[in-house]
């Protein structure tokens, strides 16, 4: 049995004024129509932090503050495995617009449950909602 391809991905959990930026995946891609934190595949010559910055700019045209490691998740889809590096950051410059995604939203942590996320994002979504609940949001 052949080994599954392992994709290394960086995703930015961008907080701004108590809300998080999420994007909707385009048609024709894996998990089209799902919502996610902006990010994408790491190129061979870049760090995960640089990947997060590049992908955010390509997807929504904004600059972010220095990405801080949040967590790493692993998920096995039927055809591939994903190693997803999540980074916490904030909006630094610009206004988001859907460049490499169908749509975007700024959502409160407690609203995250209203959106369909890929399974690999589940632990981060749960963590953000739990943090908001512990703060009495």
C-alpha cells in the first residue's frame, strides 16, 4: 500500500476587535464550500510563518502581525494527510477582500459553531470557543 501524501500547511488565526477572520473555500478544490482560517501549502523554501503571511495576502490581501505558534494538528483524509500549523496573529494593515476564496467573514468565537470547518480545523475551533466561554463572552 502506497504512503499517503502529507501536506504541510500554515493557517493564520487572525483576531481583530474580538472577532476572527474566516474564509470560504472555492469551488473545485478539496473541501470546497467549507470555512477555514486563511492559509495554505508551505513551499519548500519557506518557513511556516512566511507561508502564513504569504497565503493570507494571496487569499484576502491583508498584512498580519508576526505569527505566533498556536498549535499543530494532524488529520488523515482518505487521499492525503495534513500537518496543519496554526498561528495566532492580528490584522496589521489592509481591508480583507476575497482574492483566493469565495467569501470571508469576521466572526465572534461563539459564532464559529455556525460554520462548517474541515475536520483538521476542529481542535482550533473548539479551543477558541472554549476560551471565549471561559472569559464570559
